[in-house]
């Protein structure tokens, strides 16, 4: 990860945070369809601190560089926002 919070370098994975598994799968599927050169997105479940209920979990879509030309952080944030999610660390502070 970058030494500066909010600053992304070309070697860090990008993490989209989604509210549930269906949203994460929809985002990953859309990315794979629209950007076939993109390395396979990884899906991870992240339980919220102190939450025991599996329903109280966020899902992460992790993208590893390199990203295809033309796919920007703003595009990823908009895609996540369409599913009530966001791109972690975006916009940079």
C-alpha cells in the first residue's frame, strides 16, 4: 500500500466495498464482461467489527493491477455507487 493515505499507486489493489454478496457479484460480473483484459476480480466477505450476524457484512471486490486502459478510479467508484457501494480511498484526500 501507499505510504500516504488516500494516495493510490499503480501496484496497490483497488477495493470496492459493496453492501452484500449480490451487489459484489454483479459488479465483478460487469467488470469482467466490459473489461475482459482485467485480471479476475476477487470477492471477499468482511464482517463489520463487533457484528456476529452474517447479514451485517460488507463484500469487497478486489482488483489487482494492471487495470485496462480507460478504466479509471472514477469509473470504479461510479460502478460501486450504482450498487450502494464505494471505491475505498476515493476520492483521494
